[in-house]
C-alpha cells in the first residue's frame, strides 16, 4: 500500500517534478500497479489504456472525464500523482486554448480580471461551464498546474476559479484551498473566497480538518491580513476546530474591536442556533455555550451602557445571541438584560431583545416564559407588548 | 405611510427599518432605488441632512455593485426622495427587526467572505442558513432585498403570489412598494395594474 503521508500530502507549493515521489515513469505497469494497490476494482484496464494515451492531447478531455467520474475522493491524491507524472510532457506539447479547449477562453479572460464584479461574473460563467464533466476534468488539471502560479502572481481571477470549483465540490479543491490559506501575501479576494467555502468543502471527518484549523486560527489574528480576513476566519472556526472554537470566539467577543466582536457574536448566534452548515460533530457543547454566554454578558457590561450610535450594532448582536446561548441556570440574568434592552430601545436593541426572546422560548419553552413574566413584573404593558411581538414573528 | 421629501414634505420621525427611495427621473434606466434606513430615529427635511441606508447595490461603498451601507444626501448618487413607513399595522419594534436583519446580512456576507451582488433574479440560499435560521440573501435587486428583510421580520410588503407583473413575474418594482406604503394595507394583494411599474403613476 502507499504510505499515508504520500496519500495525504497536500498540493505542493511549487510545480511537482516530472516524476514525483520516485515512481517510475511511463509504461503501463506502474499505473496499473499503483491503482490496483489502492482501488483494485477501479477502472484499471481503462486507466492503463487511456491515461497513457492521454499524450494524445485531443482525446485528453474525454478520457479524463471518464476517470474523473470513477475516481473516488479518497483516491484523488493518488490520481494527482499520475497527473503530475504525465502532465509535464503533455503541457510542453500543447498551449493555451488547445490545452483546455472548453475552458481556454474563459481562463484567458480570468487572467486579466481586476474588479470584484468581473470576478463575480466570470465565476458564474465558469460555474455554468462546469456542468460539463469534460470541463471539470480540464479544471482539475488546470488547478494542479497553474493554480500555484496564479496564487503567486496575486491574480484576483483565481477567486472565480475557487468559487466555481467549491460550488460543485470539484475533486481536490479542499487540498488547493488549504494551499491558498497557507500562502502568505496573496490577493485578499482569493483568501476570503477560500475562507468562505470552508464550511462546505471541509467535512468534520476530513483528514485535512486539523490543517485547516491551524491555518484558520492563524488568520483570526493575523494583522497583515486585515480586519475583513480576521472576521472571515473567526466565522470559520466552528467548522474546522469545533472543540476549541469557543475560545477564539470568547476572546474576540471580550477583547477585540467592536467590528470583530460584532462578527464573533453573530457567528456564536449562528453556531448556537445551528443555522449554518453544521454537522452533528460540530454541535456546540453545553460548556462552550456557557462560556460564550458569559462572554456576551461581559462585553455588554463594558459596552452596553455606551449610548453612542457606533455601538448600536454590537449591542444588538450581543443581545440577539444571548437568546441562543442562555442555559436555564443563566435565564434570570439573560432575561433581565433582554428586559432592560427592550425597555430602553437604544438603536434597535429592543428588536434584538425580541428576536432573542423568540429563540429562548423555542429552546427552553416554559422556564423561559416564566422567567420573562418575573422579569417584566410590575410592567404588564411591557410584558404583553413583548409577548405579542414574540408571537408575531413566529 | 408615504413621505415625498422631494416634493417638499417632511418626515417627522424616520425609524430604523423604514424604506428610503431615491428618485432621479433623469436616470432613465433606473430612476428609482430602494434601501433600508439603518440610523437612529430623527426628522427628515427636504434637501437637508444625511441618512444611513443599507441596500443593494451600494455604489457609494467600496464594492460598488454589492450590498452595502452608505450615507444618502441631497448631493450623492442616491438621494433620500421618498420615505415609506409601516405605521398602520406594525409595532415600531417589529420594523426595527427589519434593520437588524439588513445590517446583520451585510456583516454575515463579510464574515463568511461572500458577496451579495445586484442581479435581476433573487436567490435566497436554501442550504446556507445564517443568524437565527434565515436563508442567506445571495443576490437580487434593491427591492428584492427590501422585501426579503421585511419578510424576515414577519412584515411582508407585496404578496407576489397575487400581485406580480405577468411579463416579469419575478420582478418587484420600487414603484409597487411605494404604492404599498401609500395604500397602507399590507401585504399588497391586488390584480396587476401596469401603473405599479412607474412612479408617480403608482400613486393611486
């Protein structure tokens, strides 16, 4: 069997050598041997016959699509080894559109994209094109051979390729995305696009999840990357480091600037309400929920009394997320904060208190309602208005 | 309730969540644009002051064709011309929910690295839920975004199952939303009338 460290090796940081990892080149024997070792029931004969014939560049796309369909994701890195071996000779013999007949023109366009709008339009066009299996095969090949170069050249067009590839879960896109996160000094649009798709491309049982966690954690506080990237990385933490993401979020809520704390509070809300793309392995545990709740209350104590308009959004997000975070033991404290926000109504914090109240009722039901009655005690008008609003939104 | 600021009317108290329309008849292709007011309560006088508005697109912000928040004044590309306030049937706090959904949507897009672009067709994600469980608004027009925020606050403006342009069934015209605020009966459910496409024709 091939060693795990070879199979799990992420995309290299430079173009691989013609015969990576010391496998013998050419001939039918090594390919068949390699494949039968790992996937004996997979297309061995076909592979022998056609992948070697892939030097025939015209036929490449069609053949590749056959392999692409039959290769499982687990074997993808093995296929990359084969690609790495065959590609240099093939690439040398072909150029531009001839090499990527389906994608050539679009890749040409992408290479000169500058604005976000251009990139966004190109991503939509590419996504359409990738409905064809042949085009997918070409793109797998292209990413393996040109992705790194575009990354180094800081081309924003690479964001469109990442976007479209992630949308269709292109084989190998997780490995390439990790490569993007690991690269210093790249175009910010490419970096945020890679972060954006993490919840979709990194599964909790992926062997890469730990590596993603390391990179995401680094980006949460990387000053050179900027606040937008910090915030995007913070919002990914529950997906790639579910056991310790609460620590990152707590630190962001308590210590970071209003902007970052606002994003962290909304991420905590999403995680606690399980409204994102969370699998069961990423569920928020009770102790984590408790820590996040304490952090939100703590930040509200600092900034909750600051009436300035600049703190409105932060206050609203903190109040809102309390509804998803409070446990029964914290109900009194949380509901008294909600009641205060509801009565005070700075900015839209009263509306946030209503949305939080709906979450509380949904999660904790009777105890939450009892607590609300107690906290609104003596102000029947407020209680009935609050309850009316709770009902209206459900 | 409708306040036509560009015709000299005052709005005594704009609230977060109210709809602000920009009207520039000289811009023939898109004379109207709509957004959600995201500032605090205050009076609005013709030709004075500025309003913080969330909308798509937001040409005054850094990313031009995308969802964003910026100040509209008498001299900016979008001007506060008409204000629509839902006062007849909704608690003011419920209207504020519109504002927190709108501003949080900008932040969610930034936080997850997505961009919400102006497009003719509306896409609300059926797989990506955000905040307390609402579908992510991925793309659409200015009025799609306004409608989406109001729907998520439980305050539907136009019932598109009943009221829609047969020629462009997925489109919501800003003029139709202006008509809703003028009539003060929500959500709008009536037979399609071609006057609902244009302002000031929609003032009936």
